[in-house]
C-alpha cells in the first residue's frame, strides 16, 4: 500500500497567466473550460522550476483526476496569478493544489 505524506499547503510557486479575448464566453467571464488549460500551463512550469527542465523528459506524468471549485468569475482583462503546491506526496502519486 502506498504511504502518503501530507504536506504544507502554503503556495511557494506562482506564475502570472495572461488571459486572451477568446477565453471569454458570451457572459463576459472566462469560460470554465479555460481554467484547465491555465492549470496545465502552470503545472508544466512548476515541474520545470522545482525538479528541473530535464526531469519531465525522464518521467511520464498521468493526470488521474482533475476538478475545480469555481468560487468567483474571472473577467477579461483581469490579471491573474496561478499558485501551485503539492499537498500530498505518495510513493507513486501526488496531489497538486492550484
């Protein structure tokens, strides 16, 4: 059985994300599906910054679950920053919080 380690949920990594006009839906806010693209972009940068650029070439990361709790809308041209932290670390898996 995999041993889990719960980690500090403080965000030590952040990256600004630029919104595009095409990210906005007809209601004037960023479409919910766009968030996942933003998460992917910041996740890649997180791994490059934390474990090095070559590490991603040496491992295969598979996303088993992704979900979002939408607390408030984002409107174009809001300036946003995506923060990332690993909150659970196991022997074969981990959980990111963004």
